[in-house]
C-alpha cells in the first residue's frame, strides 16, 4: 500500500506480523499455526506457564499455551501497537480482521490522519475504508488503557546514524497530503 508502506518504521502488518516458532514435540503438534491475534507481549506469559512458573500479575500479555494445546481462540481481543521513533507517533488497533491506524506526529509535525483497513479483503493495506467516530474512540480508549505512557522525546540522530537507518529502511516517511 504505497505511500504508507515505503519504510520499515510503520505499523502496517508487514512489520507487525513477526513469526514466533515453537518446535513440535509432545506438547505441540507438527504444523500447528495459530490464527488468533497474538502479540510479542504474550511470549513471556506463555513460556512461564509452559515451565510451570507463576506468571507476573498486572501485565498486558496472555499465555498462548492453551491455544497451542487446541483451546479455542478469543475472537474479540484487541491488539494495540505504537510507534514513536524517528519523529513519528502513530498508533494501531487490530480487532479481528479490522485495523485502525492513527497518525499523530510525523517528522516532528502534527498531523491528523486515520486509516482503516479490512485485512481479510485487503491484506496489503492499500485501500483506506475510513474510520468511524466510534472506531476512533475505541482506538483512543484502548491506547489510554494500554498501560504505560512514556512521554515522547525526539532527539535528531546524527548524520551517520541517519544514513545507517536510511540504508536499513528505517528512515522516516512523511504521510501524503489529504486530497
């Protein structure tokens, strides 16, 4: 979905869908692929439960061990992501196959841009369906309830660091102007 997906520093699914592999064995059947919404914050609770170690309380992740053993997935779980690097502040909320992305600050300039995608019909996130007021309110509610808020401070990287980041595909990209 050009122009939003030009760099790696974005909240589009090609950056958020990071594989996590578990070797098959007595507990996990070969070829199992979880379709449920999962997050990297679920890794620690899953490993702790698997090892029989008491998990931490009041943490946002959940154990996926039940899913690995065939339990049904929760279908209403909302996943929240935030990117606040390289003079960017953007948030995303994934509920089922619907994804909301809200751009707040890009390249140090405040912007007001929200996009909504149907990941089933449009996995490349190329067609913005527009966000309803209710969807934006839900994104803001989940964002405020996501837990910890760290004030964003932006330090401009030096030229060498910027060149290295650009070479790796992590340079900032400004959103297009509204048409």
